[in-house]
C-alpha cells in the first residue's frame, strides 16, 4: 500500500504520457500512435552477393536499387524519417533524454524484422557505437538500447567489440552527401574476430540517410571475418 501511494504521488508530478498524443500512458509512445505509422519497410540488397542475404522482400516491402559497392549484403529500414511520429520519437530518444522510448521503437522494428528475416539461427547483433565523447554527453547509446530490445525478444547475442574511433560531427547536421560519406571514412574499428559459428551479423541503428555510417561499420566488421553483414534501422 505504501508503495502504491508513493508511486501515485510520483505519477501525479511526473506523469507518463505519450509524447505524440499527450495521453497518459505507461510507455512514452502509445499503441494508437504506433498504429498510425505507415509500414514503409524498405530493403536494399547487394548487387552480386557472395552469400544469400539475411533479409528477403515480402508482400509490401519496397525494394531500393541494388547496392553496387561496399560490404553490406542487405539493409532493412522499417519506416520513413519524414513521418512526424517517427521523427519526434527519434528526437526524444537522442536529444531529450528519453531512453525508455527505445522499447516502443524496437517494437516497430520487430514488426519489419519478423516479416523479412530469412533465418533466425547463428545471428549476432551489433549496435552502431557512439564515440566515447558523445556517449559521455548523452549518457547512453540509443542503438545499444534497440539491440538490447531484440536481445530480449529474440534471444540474439550482441557483439560489443565495434568501436567508433573518430569523433565525427553529427551526420544529420551535414547537408552535403559527399561530405557525409567522407565524414565517416574509417570511423570504426572492430577488435574481436568473428566466431566460426556466427553466420550473419546485423548492425542496428536508429536512422540512416546516405548509408555511409552503416557502410563504414560494415567495412570494419569485414576486416575481422564477418561474411554476411546486414543492417536493421528504424528509419531512412
Ligand atoms: Zn499516443
């Protein structure tokens, strides 16, 4: 009873509410608002893959032109960044200190993931890391929170040995595509070899625009022996 009263008092002053519709809710993005996000599952596949891609198109998946260069076999994006609910949620996740919104955002990604995943065995997850300076500033890595959501839901292990070695400026603050790509050049380093029984790795990130962050991270992972390198992002 004491706990209930204390919690009620806390709720009175710090209510949980949906950041979009403002209704009181236990999670910060309610089911009604999630249901309003159109399913814009989009898939990029490598032009001439050496291995079978981990993600496959299903009925309403939008296919992008094939990836001609790079180390990524397939990229699955679950929604459009232009959607106001997605944009606002990512803003809260990254800049408004709301790590708990990673749960409902993970559920949106899980919808596309379960629809488009070809196989479920021997997969490892790899969150796109933050540079230590930015991690210190933000207090958490939003990509790791999303990866932890899939770890809990799908029982997939997390590869924690990818490091961001360059403290690059914010990609989203750079408008020019070429500069964005150069900005990420050799930004990552993987420090542990792929284990022999890991068939596929899935990079996890919140948003991608030019794919340059994902491509650079994939390059680092390929150097330590990962063969099938894929990426799952919330929005593009
Ligand atoms: Zn809502």
